[in-house]
C-alpha cells in the first residue's frame, strides 16, 4: 500500500469523524432534554456507585457497564443529563472507528468504503440522541468482537479465542442479551472456522481458541451473575426477560408498572420503581404449560418476526435486497460453502436477530444489525460494480440511493423529535419555582411525563393510578403511599370533565395551579390529607 493510499484511507475516516462530532455538537441543544425512562435508571445507578451504595447499585434489570462509563463524567461535576449525552457521543465516535475497522473484514472497495463511513454519520447521530441507553454501547463492544472473530487469521492465533471470550463477557456487562447471543454465536463461528482447517495444528489451535474463549467469557460474565444472583436469591443472568414475559403473558393488562397502580421507589434516593422493576413482575409463564400457551407463543413469534422485518426496512429500504444478493453471491452452495468466511457475517446476522423472535424486538435492540447491513451492503455493491451493467453513471446513482436508504429514517426522526423534553423541563422549573412542589408525586395517567418531571424536580414518583379505580380507593391509596401531589392530565385544553365526573371526591383537596396550566391539574394531597384524615 502506498503512502498516498494510506493517507486517503485515514483522511476519509478523519473527515467523517469531524463531520460526525460537528453534527452531534450542532444538534445537542435540540436534544439536550430528551429523556427515556431507562436513562434515568442508568444515571441513578451510576450515582449509587459513586456514593458507595453498592448493594442498591447492583441491578439485575439494568446491566452495569453503561453506568460505570458514566461515573467519571459525573465525578468531575458534569450534570447528569449532559453527561450521559456526552457519553453517547463518545460511544458513537468509537463505533464510527470500529465500523471502519470492521469493514476490512469484508471484500469492499476503497471507494465504497469511503461512502460507507460517510453514510454512517447521520444514523450514528440519530443513535446517539434517540434513547441514551446502552444499546449503542453493546453494538460497539460487539463490533470489536466481530473484528476479532471475523478475521481469517483467527484459527492461527491462540490469543484471539481468549480475546473473543473476554469481549463476549464485556458485551454481557453492556446488556444481558449478549449472554445467550455469545453462547450461540461463538460455537457456531468456531465451527465455521473448523471447516477451514486443513491440518491438525490448525484444528488444535481452534480447539484452544474455543476453550480459552469460553473460559474467559464465563469468568467475566460469571462474576456479575454471582453478584446479581446473590442479590435476588436465585440464579439469574438478568431479570429483564422475566419482566418482559410478565407483560407478554396471555390476557396481560400491559406493563406491571402503569397497570397495577402505585409502586414505592426502591429507596429514598430513587426517582421511581423503574430503577429496578424486577419486583413488579407478577410471575412468569411458560409456553410448555399447555397447548394453548404454546400456540400463543407461536403467534407471538410470528408477530415479533414481522416486527423484526419491519425494523430492517427502517434501517434501509434496500436491506432485504442486500440479504438476498449476499446469499446468492455465496452460490453455488456445497460443503465448501461452510468454509467460506463470507458466511460468518450472515450467520452473525441471523444469530443476533433470532432471540428477538421470542421477546419484543424494539428498534434499538437491533442496531447491531444495521452495522452488519451497512457492511454487507458495501460488499454487495463492490461485487455488483464489477459487472458490465454498472458504468460510472449508474454506479453514482446506485451509491446515491444506497446512502439515502440509510438516512431517510434517521433524518425523519431527528426532525420529529427535536426539542423533545424541553417542554417538560420548562414545566418542571415552573412547578418548582412557582408552586414549590417537592416530595412524593403520583399521576392519574401518562406514566412517562410525570416520571421525567420527577427527574428534573428531584422528587419521588410513585406511578400512575390503576384504570377505573373507585374514587374512595384512590384516596386511600394516595394517603397510604404518602403522596404529596397528584397530577391529572387532560387530552383537551382545560377539559377535565372526564375526571370531575368520575373522581369528584378528589376535589376536596386543593388544586394548586388555579387552571394556569391548560393540560394539567395538580391536587395537593399531603397537606389536605393531614387536615382530612378520613375524607
């Protein structure tokens, strides 16, 4: 490789990184207040570690690595919400570099490789500001793992197995889904590498790689499993699936939080019960319990598979074509196909996606697939462009549509969600400064909105009331949990007739806003409850 070629490669990545950081900084004011319930939990967990409250910080639902990485930013005094946005931008920066590095495990031309890294800029900015959750972190750790295990030299270097296992353990510390994924993917890819072994020494190396990799993975992941299993007094690799199955069960009312009424936050420093929702799960069910449950699970699998495909289309409208053409490029199919390293990314795509046929495939869970689609698409274009059909003009047109296919959805969502959360933040300032709201709050509906208000106001949120709860029972629950303020939201401006007709007894408590906030009424329960112990 000539010096000029090397500089071109480095300059393309450098320019893409500068543009990425510039765009992220430019858009920061538009997304600085955007919140997600999980974001609050990861912030709270990081603060518990900093304060030495390790028992509460250890959490079976929320994996620890994201909070660990957030800790230094909080320690130097950066406010929590900007800190987690900065962390996400840094993770996105690393993922840009890692994607570029991983692209060299694919047969992609340099010109298309440059297109790929520039195409990734807008989707990466969207990933950074969409949720502020560890999904992008998990993708980054798995990108490093893919760089190692996709390497054709994997079977020749004994250290690569141990490194792969260590990275698998780190991925598990990012999100618990990585545990079953690694246990499926690592043996499968080692098996594919086995078909490439043509002498005994290479087979021995591969066996050593597999053994050391599994050992490293079990040591890293086992340490965390031991901690959370000890805390919850049962063996568990994570409690998120248990919670998911509790609201996926037949005849479910939905999320236990939001459907079951008020829940006390896990401790005095917690914003809400969502900082560890494990205990709200009302038991699990099994598809093997009955034929009806098995049929129900199969219907769920079909529904989830359809949602996976829908999300693939969001990532790129060309994603389905990429998969089909990628498979066709492996033809003719024979036993020798199993020794083709091009099969590994395809196996990886299906191995990672398969788990989401069993649980709800939220878009952010599948971000790893988008990186694979981008690289597999680059490989497909590289080979298509060697045909006579693609003259220079057609190549440019194809690359244009390739890039557009990956940025339509991110651009749309960045536009739709700009300034999201700003109204909640402004309202929190009004409620704090004008109405002096503090203490314990609950709401009649809209679980997320008052949760975000609680985060900004440093109050404790006990959740929303059960649907159709009798008025006297509602008052009893409010007093039982020591609620100071009860928030009631309307769908129409200043129209609270729906609430007055069914919950007129609440109006014995003072409403503190005097109608100044068009979509919100706030009843002061605490003070009035003291004066009226038996309303």
